[in-house]
C-alpha cells in the first residue's frame, strides 16, 4: 500500500523509514511518539480534588448530607475526610469509588464501615449509608468514643 502526503496542494509519495520496527514519518515523528501524543491528549484529565461539602459532623442517626456533585458525576469518586471532633488533628482520608453505586445497586441502604481515627488509644469507626447523591449517618457513629471523630470534608477525585 502506498501512502501519500499533501504538500503545497500536491500529493507526494510518502516513503516511511523503519527504525527498529518503528515508522518514521516525514515530519520526523515516530508512530510511537504520535501514539503517545494522542494518548496524552485523550487522557489529559487531572484530579481537581474539588470540595463538594464542608462541615464538622459526627454523622449520627438522622444526619443526611447531599454533596454538590453526585458520586456518579465525579471523575473517579469521593474522598471522605475525617478529623478529631474538637480540633484539626488526626485527619484520615477514605476513598469511595464510583463503582460503589453499581455494587450497591444504587441503594442508600448499603453502608460503608470506616475506621475513621483514634482518640486516647481507642479506634473510632463510622458506619455511613452511601447513595449516589446522599450520605446518611447511623446511631453507632455517636455511641461510645465514635463521636470523637467527625466528617470534615467531602472531595471529588
């Protein structure tokens, strides 16, 4: 098969050179370089870590949070950021991927158990009911020492 290259309105024959199995085009670019350029252009998406919610909530029963962007609309998912209830220490990050919606059949009754931090040598946990657009708390989040850790931010990743 003969390839043609348009130069100054006229078609010229394109005679690619092969170097170590790669094709070298007239502009000097190899097929692999061209492929990488296209891949970089297509895949050029960077994480923004946009803040979708901010507060300081132990996420007890009856608490409901609606982040500004649904889980299914995020590039990869959500990051829950927990911290000590009384200060900005003991910060922990917990990823919730978009696939959670598929695995839970988009039911907000399917919960996530998170080890959210520690206080005085005791680990605190959170049980959150996570749907596509809503995160709901649970009564166990404020019992024992679990109320010492609070949801501080929700980020997109």
